[in-house]
C-alpha cells in the first residue's frame, strides 16, 4: 500500500504509510532496515546474523566502535553491502513472562528506531518482528505493540513516510494485518 504526499516530503504522515510484506529483510532497498540485535551489537543468530552476513565484515567492524546498545535503544550504521543504505540496530527485550517491562521496552525499540530515522532524514524504513524469535516475545502480543508504536510516531511530523513491517512468515504478517485493521487501516 502506498500513500500520496507532497513532493517536498513535508506532508503530515499517517497510517497509509504502513505496509506488511513477507520477505527476507536483507533484500530490501529501503533507506534503512532495522536489525533485531543484542546488546553487544556484534552479531548473532536470526535476522541479526542474516544482516551481518549480507552487509559484510565492514558492519561488525563499524559496530565495534559503538560500544554496545541498551535494551530499548537504537544505533544507526551504514548498510555497507546491503541494498539498504543504513541499518538501525535496536535491542529488543528478552521475554521473561511479561512482568519485566517487556511491552514498554519493545515499543521503545520501534520509537527509537523511527526517531533515529527521522533524525537522519530517511524516508523509508523496514522492521522485522523484533524480539519474537530467539528472544521469545509472544508474536500475537508484539504485533499490536509494534503497529501502535509506529502509528503513534507517524501521527507526528518527520521525514519517514513509509514503514514496512517485513515479516518472515505468513502467520507473522497476518498478525500485523490484524493489528492495522484494529486501527481501522485496511491491510
Ligand atoms: N528477514 C526478516 N525477518 C527475519 C529474518 C530475515 N532474514 N530472519 C529472521 N527473521 P530474531 P529476536 C524474523 O530471533 O527475537 C540474535 O541472535 C524471525 O522469524 O532474529 O529479537 C540477536 O543477536 C522473527 O520473526 O530476533 C539477539 O541475540 C524476527 O525476525 C537475538 O537473536 C526476530 O527474530 C534477538 O532475538
């Protein structure tokens, strides 16, 4: 789904800026892709491993200079050999049963990633379903939080005008579609 906007990018953003796809995020040529990283920022399994493999060794060399990242925060790097020009690395919460501030920390990952993208003047951004793999966050709980945080952010002015929820399974995509529909957005 796409949306129309003023050519100068100054149009207020809105829900129509969101889309849901099933894809390998490393193949996307959005201005930035978001990485579901760990606190070291030095790579790992899942989408993190795939992004580091596709970006090449320059990415981990660059990440070594950053000194890590706290849960709920985000860091911007170049995309190196990726089709995306940038990577925004964010550290999602490990699921501990729901009583360890996991919801707020997950929402913060989306918010902080969007904030960095706006700060860098980027227009398009793709998210994986942060924390819902190795970190064990229930996907049916994560999708509405992700969609809510993104829609909330898009309600304010900024450079990002296109957000892609890049799901790795149809089940995950269905959850994001449902969450968008719950906000009255046909998806
Ligand atoms: N493209 C899009 N989504 C993907 C891809 C891909 N290529 N590969 C996996 N996913 P996970 P987490 C989906 O485990 O739960 C790493 O070791 C996956 O199906 O990658 O935040 C880090 O270093 C799931 O829906 O991230 C951390 O230690 C989603 O991406 C830890 O895993 C997130 O799954 C972070 O765990």
